[in-house]
């Protein structure tokens, strides 16, 4: 294979580059699925184009999660769970969390956000701000084992439920994480990472 030469800096020295090797080290997901979606989208279909743009942004940030059909099926199995306490006691919750946390691009805050959007009255979003406000301490930055993360989140569900019943039963449980987040923000605290 013939090498193309690249001028580096302002010197006249040419350094051979193997661009195929460089391309092979490119670590983003392949963009062909997104390009294929664009080619099939109607320009008048605002929702589809908005979704495509959201996917492009996630692709650019290298944050696009890799979710399998098995994960989506498991999320829908949670329909049988009706309360936060049932969710905390359910082996199904642990199973779904394990699947989410084993998916590329998923950490606990994002996994809890997915569950919250599917079941807002059952699963609160856990993030630095809400955690800090609920517990009065920083969200643990490095927790490698999935079981530790699952245990942390299950306890968080219980504690959010208790806080909600004791402090603000008049508001929907689905809004509790937003209240905790906002209180922390208004205290002038900052997001650490």
C-alpha cells in the first residue's frame, strides 16, 4: 500500500502516515445506521428527524448506548411493578438494572433515567444533585461492581419513597427527583463530574 505524506508543523520534513491504520483505531460506532435512517426519513417528519439529530449528538459525544432487544423486553416486564417499594423488593428490578448496566454507555444515573421515563411513579432518577440533597453527602464517583450499584439504587428508591411520604406526600412521586435536584442547585452546589 502506498503511503501518503503529511507535512507536520512548519518543517519541511515529510512523515509517512498509514491512514488505514489510523482509521482502524477510530472508536466511534459506525454511522451507517444513522445515515440509513436519514435516507429513509421524510423531511416533513419532524419527530423522526428530531430523533435522528438526537442520535447524531449522542454519536458525536460517543455516548450512544447499545441496547439490545432483550433489555427492552425486560424493561416492559416491569409493568407488573406498581409501587417504589415493590420495585425495591423485586428481583425483576435487579435483573433489568443488571441488563442496563451491562449495556455499553449505561451508568447508574442513565439507567435510572431510562427506568424513570418508562415508569415515572416508581423509579426516581439518581444523580449527583438529588443524591447529595437526599443523603447530605457526595454521590460515589467510582463504584465498579454492578451489584453495588444496584444495591445503592434499590436503597435510593426506598429512601426517596420514605422522604416523599414524610416530607411532601402532596406532590407526585414522579417529581421528587426534580425537587431534590433543584434544592441542591439553589444551594449553590456544583456538579463534580
